[in-house]
């Protein structure tokens, strides 16, 4: 079952990480609150959205998503 963001952006790869099960990932990316959304480009963080801010997240995904024909 995918999220609405994933369905709207099939050219973007989404990962869901349970920070309780993956503490090392939470520490590496300095996740301190849930939900936290990271936009990574070429392995580097380019955007971060903390909280369930759908419109802000959608804009930031669009700002960095590859252009499709």
C-alpha cells in the first residue's frame, strides 16, 4: 500500500523507516520528531519537513523531482 505522494510521483523513490526498529538510521539523519520527511538527492539531504505538512512536502518533492516528459 503506497502513500498518496508515492502514487502522485511514480518517478520518485519513497522509503518508510520505523525509527524504533532502525535507531541507527534515525541517528544518522538526526530524526528527532515524527513524522520527519527527508528529500535526498544523490544521497545528500536537500530538504526536510518535520510534521504532517502535506502541502509543504508536496512542494519540496516537486522542487527536486526529475522532469518527466
